C-alpha cells in the first residue's frame, strides 16, 4: 500500500441553497471570489501541495464546473487574434492545473457517501478530501503540515480550528488529547454538529482531510446518521478506535491561519473584500474607497 498521498477528492454535488437564487442555474462552486471561481482556489491548493490528480464528485447541473477546467478553443482563438496574452493565460491556466476526473454521486446521501463514491478511483492509497466551501488562504497552507503528520504517524489526519463556543453547533466537533506537538492532537471521538452544552471541545472540523483507505470499508458499514445522511464524521469515529495496523488512528492538525467559508454569505463577501483589498492591482483603490464608505456610514 502506498504511503504517499497523490490524489485529491473534491465533493461538489451540493445544491448551494444558501445562495439562491444565484445558484439556481450556476453551481455554488463557480461563484467568483474576486475574479476566479471559488473551486479553482481549492484545486490550486491541492496542486501546490503536490496533489496533481483531482477527482470531483459531482451531481446534476454541474456542467459549468467541468467546462471551466476544459479547453475553450473559440475563446482562446479570439484572444490569440486580439493579441491578449494576459487573458489567454487566465483562460488556459485552469485546464493545465492537474489531471482532473469526474464521477457523479447520484443520490445525495451525504459527505460520507460522496467519499465512498471515490473508492474505485482512489483504490488502496491514502488520499486527501478538500471541501469546496472551505477556502484556505494560499499564504497559509495546511495540507503540507497534515502530510508531515501522516508520514510520521500513519492513519488519518483532519484539520481542526478553534471556534467560539456559540458556533460549535455548525461543525463536526472533536474530542482530543494533547500530544508532544503544539499543533497536533490525538482525536478520540467526534460529534456532528453538537449542541453547545454537549460539545466535547472548541475544536471544529474544517474541510481538509487526509484519509487512510480503511475509511472505505468503514463507510460501507456506516448507517445514515444526522439528517438521514452517511456522515464522514461517524466513519472517523470508528477509525479513531481502530488499531494502527488496520489503518486506524486519527490525528488533528490545529489550523490558525486565514480561512473563509464560501458557503456562508457573509464569509463569502468577507473573502472577496479581504483578498481583493490585499492585491496590488485592486487593493489601493479598494482600500481608499472602503475607508471613505465606512466613514460616511457613521
């Protein structure tokens, strides 16, 4: 069994109901963050970590996502005729990022089911799962550190982030034990979206996972949980109790960098403003306008 993580799985079959009506005909993953669709940031993150084989788990109405990572010969030829090399690079860049594959989830049975759909492609290798709603700032990469922890300990590695107590019910929550490394904890249990009083910690699971292929056997035997869906959280609970020689053990890397929830309207707007405000081409004018706008509000 290979110990090297080479493949990334990106579940992208959700309906994006929080962004209706914008997502009625446009996949939520294709909503722009400044001037790139949110999903392109996720693929770029995977590639930057050395994962050049990307499998999208899709559903109905996701054709625009596939088209974005495919060639558009008419547009490319038009830009070439105009001599617009700058925009030509922007158009061809997504098609050259990685080896990209697609498989449909079919029935929307939850994140655990979406991961299980990837089994034929992944095989018996460890693999990464990147959720499209979580945008990790490219200046604060987390996947390389997660890979280091998996190389050292084996098993599965998840990304954790401390959140305010009142927000923990929005996430999967991990019960943990400290280790000898400040940013690494041993995960002993997980609860999907617990009530505040029942949360075992303030550590929320965010959308980056490195999974041992043992997860597939566990998922096949995981009954539908919260919301009638097959929860990846429930499978991770089982993996946390399994012996290391069977692919068990779950560790968490605590992330303290910049992360945006592009599935939430407010966080999505914040991501656009923050990333644009820090760009050389947009930042100076945007920051000046923001200062004037905020001053006039008061």
